[in-house]
C-alpha cells in the first residue's frame, strides 16, 4: 500500500516534465507568416541542388621526351690490301726450275726467302789450289738417274753458314749463272755435300732481291728454261 503513493508521485513528475518540453518546443518555433502582409516582399528562390556529379573533363598528358642514344660498336675486320708489284719483277712459286751455268743442268729448285744466300747440293766436293788461288771441284746431276757433270770453279770466299739444329758449317762460295724464265743473274752460291735429290738448289734472297716476288701458293710458274740457249 505504501508503494502506491510513490508510484503516483513518479508518474506526476514524468507528466510535468513532458509538458515543459512541449512548451519549450513551441516557443522555439518561428511565428507563422501572414501571407496577406508579405505579398510585396521579394520571393527568394533557392537554387535547386542536384545530386548529379559534374561532367568529367578529359585530361591530356604531355608526351614524355625521349632521349635517343646512338651506340656505335666498332669491330676490327680483316682487310685485304693489294700491294702493287714493281714492273719488271718475276712472280715465282714455291718451287721453280733453274738452269745452272756452268753445267747447263736444269735443277728443280726450292724458293726460300728466309735464306740469305743460295745453296747448291753437290757430290764429291774437293778443294785444291791453282795458280796460288783456291779452287773447288765437284760433281752435279739433276737426278740420281742422270749422269753427273764435273765442274771446277774458283772459290770467292769461305764462310760459316748457320744450320737449324746443327753446328755452323764452313762452306766455299763460288759464282754461278742462274736462269729462271727470261731472267739470268750471276750470284754467289755456297756449296754443300748432301743427298737432297728433290731440291738440289735452294734459292735465297741474294737472287730474289730486286728481281722477283714469291707466291707460295703457286708451283712452277715460269716453267722449264730453254736449254738450247745455254749450249
């Protein structure tokens, strides 16, 4: 029974609080506008707010600057240079036929531009003295099947000749006429005893100098000399 008066008090206080809030709400509202007294006032029209997004403008970006780098790579290439040959010089292959005088024999000869002097392989080389001068006597043949020819010549000088892998050899030097093609030269020839039947004569630089050029890719360019002109 005591709870009833308390509940009545709480309910009454809630009603009074609600009325106070309602009165304050009415006081906060603006007074009503009398339409008859506001006809001469300008009507302000607020702009309509739309929810549409603005139109998208196309943005054009400037083209980037491109830096061009030219790269040049140099490579070494083999070049073939044509060297003119002096007029009047013979072209000799790696081997040629030479006519040797005295004897008139045609000998198969090896062209060796690395050798300083010309060498001749002979048989039965003998040194002797004649009228107070040094001479040599030897036999020479074009091949083992042909008969050897005996030759006597005065010695111009003696000289030691270096030999690859061997001790230097003291050799006599004589002068002989050598003919290849249409060219004949008298040169010093050193004599040695050997058994080189394939190339009894080795042509050195003392014959080639100012006379011929050598193409080692060729053989017997000048052919065999005419033996009739040495008879």
